[in-house]
C-alpha cells in the first residue's frame, strides 16, 4: 500500500467515525453534568421551530427578490456590462454569473456552478467557479435573514464589509486558480 492509499484509507476511516464520536462525546458529557438530554433536545427543537417561523417572511422575501433579479434579465445585463472589466482580471465570462449570484443565493449560485461544470468538468472555468463558490458567501441572504430576524436595521457597514469580503474571495479564487492551473 502506497503512502497516498494509506492516507486516503485513514482519512476515510476518520471521516466515518467523526460524527458518531462527536455525538457520543456530547451525550456523555451531558450525562456527566446531569443534563436531561432528551428534554433539552425537545426544548431546542421547539426554539428552532419558533425561530423558523420568525425568519420565514425574510426567507420568502429574499427568494422572491432573487427570482425577480434573474427572470427580469438584470443578472445578464450586469454580467454583460462588467465583462470587459472582469476579462482584464482573467475571470472567465461563464464564471461572472456565479460571482454575481453568490452574494444573493447559495442555491442559485450552486446551480450556476453546476452549469459551468456540466459544460466542461475539468476546465479552468469549472475550477474557478468551484473555488469562487467556496471562497465567498451569501452576503445579502445573510443580512436579510439573520439581521432581519433579530431586528437589526442599520446594516450599511455590515453589507459593505460583506461585499468587500466577497470581492476579495472572487479575486483570490481567480488568482489562485490562475497560479495553480494555468502554468
């Protein structure tokens, strides 16, 4: 067995045992501390349901806004407008849609990443799209959902910082993929 095969086997074994181990450690610790585990679990479920009901209107609002953004053609218009700028940075044109959708919706941007990968699985575009998906976040979704659910109204600074972090993630994804895959 080679070192790579041994590493893979060890990593797979660890990954199979991690979740059950964490579960039993938490349950064991709770039992040692004499916490009523089942009752705490049920109470947490009730709180989770209340939170879900409280944030549901925000989820619906952001999903409707994202749907309107895609259907009305705004995404394509912005992508065409920014294409000359992003081409100078080295961002593939197919990946620009991912970069624009990612701050809005995780599932929407995942669908766009899947489209890029489906076109050419091992292409540079697919690698950039995948890296970009992992190095950015759903800034508007987070702000609308979490800030809205707890009543935070002054979001300007958080949004600016979140979008700057997304921009840094986008540019870093393009740069790292250029370094790694275009030698």
